[in-house]
C-alpha cells in the first residue's frame, strides 16, 4: 500500500508538500486541512528515509491527543508501520524510521529533545509556541543520512501567544523581536503557504460551518474565516506564555489564611466575568518552631527569614505574587443570580474584598443599583459588599504587563476564557497605550480590576513603590503598632510587618515583634474576686 492510496492532498496541500524551503508555514483560515497535511508530511519523510527520525509537536497533551494522534489512529493503516508504542507515542515504520508525537507545555520542555536528531520537525498550531522554543528545535533539525534534506514546518491559524514572531518570519519576511542574529536571517528559508476555507473542497460548500465562522466576534472571524494575519497586529501582551504564566489547579496549594479577593466585570448581554485571586508568598520557608506563651508551649508553623537564602525580590521586587485561581463567565444573569453563583463557588473561603466595575454603582432606574443588588445577596451569604474597582485602563494594562514580565501573576488553567482572551488583545490605533475594545474582552477587564485594586492586598501594587522601593506594604501601616490575629501562622504575620531591608535591622525588628506577640498571646489574669 502506498501513501497515495490513503492520502490525496488538495491542491493547496500539494503546494505545501512540494515547497523546497527549509522552513514552511501552512497557515491561515480554519478548515483547509493543515494538521492532516503536517501529519502526512512527517510520514512521507520517514517512509522515504529508512532509519530517520521525525517529530510532531503540539503545545499540550490534550491538544496532541485530539488532533495529530486522533488523525494518526483514524487515517494511517496498520500495515504501514511495524509497531506503535502507546506510552511513548512513538511509531516505528516498516523501514526502521520513526515518528514521535510529543508536546511542550512549559517553556523548557523542548530540552527533552537535546541531543536528538530529527530529519523533519512539524509543529501543529505553531503560534502556540514561543520563538525560543522554535529556535531551540531548529538546532535538533539534522540528519546523518547521506543525501537527506532536514527541514521543519508549522501549521497554524493567526493569533495566540506566538502570533507576532510567526507573522514576522513568514508573512512580513523580517527577523522578529528577540531574533538575536538578525544578520543571519534569510527570507528565502521561509515559505508561507496561505490557506483559506475554500481550499478544502469538503468545507468549501459547507454552508453550516461557514455560517458558524461568520458568527464569531470580528477578530476571530477575520482570523479563522479569512486567514487575516493583520487582525492581531499590535498584540499588547506579546510576553504572555502558556506554561510560564499558567499552572494546573492541582499544582497551586493555596493556604486558607492567605488573602483572597474577587473581581467582577458586570454584564448582561455581554458576559459577566468573575475571578478569584489569592496572594501567594514567594520567599516563604516554613519550619516548625515552638513558642512559649505564658509558660505553655504552642507548636506552630512560622517563617524563619534568616534560614533561607532566597532573596525577597525574586519576583520583580515583590515578596508575594497573585494567583488567579477560579473563573465564572456567563451572560444573561441578573445581579442577584450572579451574586448567588459567586457565593456558591466561594464556599467557605475567607474573601477579604470584592471589586466591581464602577459603572455598576450607577442608579439607572428607581430600583437599587446593580452593585446594591449584588451586595445584598453577597452580604446575606457572608461575603463583603462590592467596592468600586480602579478603572485606570492604561495604568492597569501596564501593571498587568509588568506582573507577567516579572512572573508575579499566575493563572490557573481552569480560567480558560481569560487565557484565551489575553493573547488576542491589541493596541488601540487611536491611543496606542490603551487596548482596543472588542467583543470577548470582559475577562481581561475583570482580571485588570482584580490585579490593580487587589494589588494592595497582595503587596504588589505600584502605588507602594515610592515609599518602600518596590517592597510590599506591611500588614499594618507604620506607627499603628504591631497587631496579630489568630488562624494565620505567626511567622508570616511578623514577616509582613518587617519593613527593613538590611539583615541586621530585619533581625532586630523580628525579635521586637516576636516579643510583642508573646505579650499579646499571654494568658490574661482573672480579676480578683471581691466577696
């Protein structure tokens, strides 16, 4: 059996296969058969080169499983290959060549291929990868077989985190930002094969699928239907990286005493977007330690800042970072229904504050404002009434960028709408410091409220920089006296009230606050009874 018996490429797919360029991009609209072309390119390369190795990649395993692996299991006959190792996702062909299916969720996952040699490397949805990942993989694109021609290819729609560098290399034919040896860039190495929906005869006349694409928000419609690479020109958060700035929910252990707050961008026709945030200490090293108050031993988890060499400025000068760990995005909910949904999802968590979009505090009718309606239900469920969020758009976007740049903001992977939204935000042509308003930006607005307004809770607000040189504010303002609460490790409370930066002063302040804590927790004497 031959490849032609199983795979007959469309004319546009054939142009992709025939291109002699070292680096090819089959990109544009959704539906022209990009993933299938990439799979059969790897298979063809392997079958034509006995003993060679090829590699196919997606950014995450679920994406790999639902695309390349699904196509392989469905379309490739069993007689084509000798064996398939399910655990390693490795196909060994009858001629001894191999094709490995892999994924690179985190930035450094590409280093698992260090030392390997691949005749062909294909990256499905190339814009999900970073420039650094791509550049490292080019160093693995080599083959010792005589007469071989190592090459790489990508298949992708416009958009996502790698949009800017992919567009620069293949569409604009110029080295992108971060391409250190720009003098070595040769546009002849990069061949862009533009693909549209009409290039796939199966979908070209599928009116229902076309109508589905036409109903998407404008920026997605232009990207997925028209294959327009200019739709995301001026991408604002070009630094955002899935894997670096995201984490699996189970990887984030959020202690009950860490400060938490909620941000809400109200909407009815447009979705309401709600996010839960938590301040996570960065340099905390907890060790069991025994304190004696009033002659009784109280074992507790305390922070010993002198026992760790981790500098408090690890995260861009912040001793805490913000974890956005829960998402609730839905349209068509009344204020009271939304508030009830927030209360149910919050459970028994101790929420310090709730920040709401300022327009929700306006009285549009004689009825209570949206903020008041929300507040009544939230308050009845033991949650605080909402406060107006800081709506400084330009300052807020800049602050979000700074947090991403310094790795001081982590988003849980279950916040899917927010993760999808961030890479699509582009600069406003009329004000390049701002982000252009568009359908679907509600998650970003809500997150901005949470980061800017809640930053003071986490100690990462830019407003604190002048007074403490980028350090977080103390738990209580200077001059207010030491204060300690129950239910939170004493060491953490003390550390948050130490504002000194040099080790000697830190030690002095730590000892003083420790002594004051002993006084506060010393058992009170009962008053003498008078008979």
